[in-house]
């Protein structure tokens, strides 16, 4: 299990649920916070960044470089092949 706080686990579940509904989605950390999460004002940019880094480390999402210092994140094939298993990982520990 990834070392995420309860708040961060909730962010992770929201991100992964969004990707289940929108498997082609790709966005920056800022875009994820503002567009993918319910009530984006509840989450800091730093929290979302930490969660996306953890999701990348776990192989659930990946990064693409899009210009100078601009990173885009989106789902991995591994996640898309079995999204429920990944989401269960967070819900069982949250």
C-alpha cells in the first residue's frame, strides 16, 4: 500500500474513479485538481501532486512531458485493464 494520509487516499480514489469514467483523460496536476476532483477547493496543489506521484510510482498513472516544465498525467494500460482492483486498494485502507 502506498503511504498516503486519509485525505490523500480520498484524492486518489477520486482520481481513479474519474479515469474509469474518462479513460482517455490527461491533464496537469492543476487541471486534475480543478477538473477531476469534486470540490477542488478542499484539496491543495501539494496534496494532489503528492497523490499523483504516488499513483505514478504504483503504476496506475503515467506522465508525458508536454513542453518546458509541463507534465501531463493520465492512466496506464495496467490501470485501465483492472481499475476496480486499484480502487479497492485505496478503499480498503482509507
